[in-house]
């Protein structure tokens, strides 16, 4: 940090919503030329703090200084005019506008009363060159990958001469190569003097990128540490208020009978000749790089994208699964990777989401027994410790971890014998991860058969009894728990094993 004077100083920031304290006396100091991470569990107040910095929310008390002067942003535009910009987990580009139009939206250069397209494309091209991003500024945003869209978002921030760039979970949908590219650009901006506020649940990313970290817990300030002087265990303890002796609480369970057998399953263009067995009381991990075909296998078993060839045997009986209803009737449930688009109806209440797959159980003679339905939803939400003011709260208002708990409650209500979990802890904090892992282990101990798809090798190694590895639509490795290592899994995942 070349400049000892903070660019942002937040003192005793408090914010409440309907009597619920989202922030209570929070402190934050950000310097130019640093990457400053903000860490905390879902619901810790990270998003509220960011929205306070960017002018979406105004604090109930406390003050914000920008370059030593007290500021009060009435809206995001005022914050942007002062050099504060944000990019989020899901890019907010206009899909039918070009890259240049998205970068300069609302600020297009004008000559003679008309937009100067040549000048606009040149400005956009110069900004992309500054980021070493090779994209045609005339390309429509809908034709870009998520990583490319985020680069455009960063270019847009540079176009308003952002002195503070906020990055909220920017890596959740990126490959490892795309993450490294994003990190290189972030480091370049830091070295040029930009202050970067970085939010991520992945602790390894913080250690790779951030200079300092501020931790929040239950809306309160816990502390600020230099990443070089703190350990992973210390960060976890700051975040959750307790030591997590075991992030992967895997119980030893005796493997039961085969409940699912897949033989030469094939979906043309996705995967071919996939065969494996799944036992009662077993957690079978499925690893592999993005695009290996893991989710396609899950969708075929659940009937979302039925297989074109091969056999599926459930509890000794060969079955044909052409839709999810058939799979559910056979005792199979599927928790999808994309909880927002495929796992929940976001505008609906928590309770309605939980009971949706089994709504017929509460209906008789054309009438819905709302009392019975509510009791079931309430019991399920309590069992999974969903943090909300009530089951009437809309799912879209919950944190990512609590949304995941609702999806789990929803599918556990179907009383499955076989549970497929696709990236069960993606985008959720370490405390909630431990809770999900504990739930998985308990379900397996009760005899449930679990197929867990995960891109996180520590999770695969920590929670699986056996591990399958896929590469380009084929199973390229199978390992027992005790014999598996990260090196062996990566060899198989790249086709080199």
C-alpha cells in the first residue's frame, strides 16, 4: 500500500430492516492499492455492508468517509460518480447490446446530436486492451461467457474511473483458468492504485489474492487481519465463533446392499457407457472438470434428460425413467447445482417451496389442507435450521446458504431412498458447509444412498466412501476412500490417469 490515507473509512455503521439488525457498529478501512477481503457466513451482513458503500442502502447511524470527507450517497449513481463501482456474482449486462454499448451505457459519446459509434467502439477497445482482454467491442453480450461478461463489467468500472472496485463472489461460475485470469487482472488494478473489495466463500482464494481481510459475524465487526499473518483455522474461528475441528464430519457406515445400478448409460453428445453401483449408507463422490458430463449423468438418472441407451436398476428391478415424476416414485430425489433457477421458485414463500414436490399429500377432494402443509414446512425448516423470520418469507430474500437448506428440505420431504446432490455446497459459507456435510453423513448413517457431485476436491475426498472420476463423458477412475488423493483424482480428471 503506497498511500497510508484510507480511501474509504466506515465507522460504527448500523442498519436495520423491520427490527432485524443487519449491521451493528461495523468498522471498515480500505486503502488505495490493496485487495481487501470481506469474510463472513451467509447472513453475516456482507451484502448489506456492500450496498451501504454503493448507495443502495443508507445507514441508520455511523458515518462513511471517502478520501477523508464524510459522504452520504442517496443512490448508486452518486456513489459511481465518486468512483465506486461493483461487479456481482451474476453479471448485469444488457444481452442484446454490444460490449461497447454495455461499457458506456448512459454515457455514450455524442457528435452533432448523434451517438459516435466509432468513438464508442474505440473507447471500449482501449479499455479492453488495458485489461489484456481480446474481445471485439461490437460483439453482443449474449454471446459472451460468464468470465468474459465479468471482464466487460470491470471495463465498465474503469470507464467511470473507479477508484474502488467491489467484487462480490465473482468466481463462483468460473473455471480454474478463468479464475486465475480474473486474479491477474485484479492484481494489475491493485498495482495501479485501485482499491479492490473482494468477497468470496473460498478461503483459498483469499489467501491467493487478498492483502487484508475484515470478518463479520451476525452483523457485527469481528476484526481485520493481514492475510500473511493469519491461518485458515483462525479465519474460520473468527467467522463462525467456534473452532471447526472437522469440516468434513464423515461417519463410518457399513456399506449396505446395492440400491442403484447404472450400466452402459449413454446420452449422445454428453456421456457414453457410464456404469457404476450405489449402495445403501454410502456417499459416492463424482469428480471431474467442468464439462466432464457429471451433471448430465445425474439428469439422466432423474429423468430430466433421459438416457438413449443403457440400463438403470433400482433396488434390483430394471426401470425406465423418462421424467422426474417417475424417478420420484422410485425413491430418487435430485438437488440441482443451480438452486436459484432449478431448485427454487424464488418469488414463492419458503414453506411453499418446501412442500411443492409433495403438494398432493395435503390435498383431499380438491381442497388443500393448509394447516397440515404449514406444519410440515415448519418442521422441515426447523430441522435444517433455515434462518428466516418465518416460512412465509420469500425464498429470494434468503442468503445462499439458507436457500440451499430450503432446497434440501424440499427434496428430503419426498423421503428418498436415493439422493443425488449436485454441488451441494457451492457458494455457501464454511459454517453452512459443515452443517450440510453433517446432514449428509447423518442421512447416510440412516441408510440413504447418496450420489454427490462436486468440483471441490477437499469435499470429494473428505465426504466420499468411494469416488468416481469423469473425463469427457467417460468414467476414467474409481477410488476407495483410503486410496484417493488429489493427485490421483486430477490425473483421472484430465485423462492422464
